C-alpha cells in the first residue's frame, strides 16, 4: 500500500509522535521513510556583498554549519524513536515549509505524508496558521496528521 513515507518534523518534542507513527507504519508496511526538516531560507545577501567577499564566505560557512548541525539533530531524533529496522533517509532543506514539503514529496514520489500538528485553536491558529493544514489542503498525496500530546 504505502511504500514511500515522508515525515516532516520541526525537531521539537511536539513532532515526535508524528515521527514515531511514520517509523512504526514503515516497519509494519516495509516502507522507506524520508524524514524532512525545513530551515528558514537564508537572506538573499548576494546583492549586499561581492560573491567572494569575506562576509559571503563567512555566511556560507555559517549556513553549512547550521545545516550539518540540524542534519545531526534529525538523525538523532530518528535514532531515538526508531524501534526496529526501518530504512530512513534524513533530508534538510531551506525555504517555505509548505512548499518544501510538497516539493520533496513529489521528488521522492511519496505515497503518504505524515505531519505533526500542534493543535492550536482560536486566535493563535488564526495568527500563526498551520503548516499541516495547508499541506492537507494542497498535497496530492494522502496525509496523516498526528496531534502532539
């Protein structure tokens, strides 16, 4: 049924139930999991500095270091929550979370998206919005949302 599962995580404890659900489903179904974390896009600083200026070199190094650190955090979250042999690929991308989740899902031909939801309501939901809600409304794949506890 589902052979390629994409789980998006913000690396907080609130996202752990969604990651755990994706890993458990993958184990039962023999599916491959792609675990995704989306970072904010860096500032478009190419217009501020010359491409090889010391500032740009330092900015690129800082961005690469952040991505490596987050990739390690993602791998640690997966390792802590995996209870069996599951084939998992960790992916870190930058950009708008909704756009990146949909793009990665299409890139890997995901059958199922698993997303955590914080369960915000009222004014907080109206002001902040919900990545999960927007993905549910716009994704071409089946979406399983798991509310954080």
